[in-house]
C-alpha cells in the first residue's frame, strides 16, 4: 500500500470514535485478562497513541488512559484502580502479521500512562501498533525502527517543531508534518505552557484553557498536558512516525534553570513526572523527584547521529538581562565558570564528538545558539537566556567539535517563535571567521511573537552569519543524504492558525548544507 493510503487509514482510525466491541468481534489478543475490582470506564484512548526514541531493535510505544482528559484532578476521569492494557505490534496495519504482543498494568501513580519497550524488532522496519483496555481498542499508530548500527542509509526525512501554546492557535503545522510523511519527528521544547497567554490582544486567542491559573501541581501539569494532547492534528502527527522529544522551560515554568530558584524542587518534580507520563520516552528517563535523565544520543545508521540535549536542568542561573549594556552582567555572561549544559553533560557531549560513526551530527536542543548582535559592539551583551548568555560554554562546545574534527555539525533549535537560519563561527564579530557549522531554528506551532520586529538593514549588517528570519508559524522539514542536508522552512500563516478551517502550508525558504562544506546555501 502506498504512503498516501497508509496516511488515510491511520487518520481514519484517529477520526473514528472507538466503540465498545463485543467479544466475538474482537481479535484474540483483545480477549485478554481484566484487572479485578477495576470499575467500568468510557473510551480511555482520548489522548491518542504515540511512539518514540527508535533503536535498531526497539521503539517506545505509548498511551495514557483518560476518558475525561480535562478533569481538574489530573487523572483524566480514571478511577483510583489498576487497569490492564494489552498491546500489539505488527508488520501491517491490518494486524494480520503480529510480531509481538503483551499486557501491562496502568496505575494511577503514573497517571495511567504506559510505556512499552519491545525488543528484538528488525532494524529499518515499519511497524504498526495499537492498544486495548476495558473493551476499547485504540487508534492504530505507525512507527519504525532505526537502521542497524553502521548500516548504509541513503536518506532520512524528519521534521522538527516546538512551542505549541494551546490558546494561541490551531495546530495546523501538524497537518503539514503528516502530509510530509517523515521517518522521524523531533520536538524541541514547550510541548505545553504552564501559564496563560500573555498576548496584549487576548481576544485574538482562538482557544481557551480549561483553567487559567499557573500550573504548579502534578494534577495541574497532567491536566494541561491532556488538554494539549486532545488536539486531533497533534495526535495524527504522533501516530504517523516515532518522535524524539526534549523539554524546554514551559513544561515547568518560564526561564527556569538548574538552581531551585525560580522553580523549586517540588515544582520541577511535578513537571518532570507529567512530562514523562505524556511523552513516548524511554524508561531510562523516568524521573527521580526533581531529576530526570533527558539528554541522550540516537543513531540513524551511518547517516545521522542525534545528540538530544538538556539546556535547562543543569544550567547556571541566568544573569540579569544586560539589555545591550557592557556592565557586570555582561562579564558574568562570559564567565568560564558558567555552563548551559552543566559539567557532566558538557563532558558527555565532547566525548561523543571524539568518534565519527555518521556523516551528520545533529544537536537537537532548545535555545538560540548563534550570536545575535544588535549594535555591532563586541563589548556589549544581550540574549541572557540563550547560549549567548553562556558564551564560554558555547565556545567549549564549538571548539570541541572543531578540535575533534566533527565534519558536519548542525544545531537544531526551537524556543524563539520565528524561523531562523544561521552559519556558526568561533568569532561572530569577525565576519571573515571561518564557518564551522550551521543552525536551523524552527518557528512555533502556535506560540506567537506579536511584538517582534523583523531584522532591519543595520541588524543584518551586524549579523551576516544570519541568513534568514521569518515570523510566521510552522515547522522545519529536513531531508538528509550522504551528500547534503536540505532544510525547508514550512509556514502556516499567522491568520491561518486562528481559523480551524483555514490551512495554508508552504515552504517559505529552503537551504542546503553540502557534506564537508559548512555553510548554508539558499536553493
């Protein structure tokens, strides 16, 4: 069956209302055990299904039972009881060739979420999966395993997105991602927002939150995740391909860092737990209180290596915003004692750079990496929450990949609600400094930047390494081969995201990076 037909089947399954099935109509796997004393529930698959973190022999399968997702207690309408969840993974979407099946318990302590990690799968294979609980069958998801270690790979297509505030628009970007039919989807932070929209024109927000107070408790984080996950386009994008997910700040609170201020440990613990319960991430990331193992590496044969980073949990506290001044805050931003990754993660990343198992090294991370220079004065500082606010840390990472001869480093970024494309240099104020890599920045799915002005001629003259900036919503589509990486900056217009019936998705600008030749070339 062709790709278009597969998408139709999967989306049809997502759109259909899952009804209670008579035992005679259920496949044999669905006539499985029930958990004693578990009260009857309505259709628990309101949040859809997902897969993620693919390995050559394994992939995470996820769902969370929630017949009433917006319940303020955070349990999604589930009783305080244990429910059996059966799962299947098959070679085909009709499940005529099942390769594995099993059953696990969904418990209230985990928000009735389940993370299945089947092993022994074949590398570079497409699979289909589904769940069953309490007589209901979930929609069908499609996933794939990574190629075998070192296997020759001719092409990888992936999309990446970030920043999806529920209030501020409809998730039309995911319609585009589903149509693109990627091998992978990367999400680079701000899957939820812990606070209501701060836009001046509140009346322009097309959707409303179930509750508007700032999220601080586990129940509230669970309910906020659930509301975001009720979006049909987001569910469809999860069902079409495996995701690799990292968080940024709004999964806990705005601009939090590695200290207990501004976010106390209890709030971090609640945010981490809800993030884990609602994403297809491996059990190695199961939180331990206010600690979670988020950074990790994933391979795609001999073609691509993804270094998925955590720029929040271990970072030094942000210095006060210097607002372009050259005072003490600027000196602090450049202090060699400060890090955005923390010493352990920084050392881990530099160690990864010592080997070269793939043509391309992609750094999937959260905040702007290249310098943005407003005044052309090297003595002044700005952007304290980005890598610019941790200049020595950035220098160590950039010099690290240069010294270790990483041939094709590409930084992937979210956070800033605009598309950007930039070349990377060791000295951003020396405009003839050699290009040592590139950065691709996705705009938001919905989160707006109403007050952001486009770069003017003076700003562009100060930043010749920055090739592109676009202030509309969307995502980035990347097609990688051994010869080049192509990035298509996909946009959905600002007016489109306010209208559930208006879908305008197009490639606004495209760039390629040639293997072995750092730097962006517009196509």
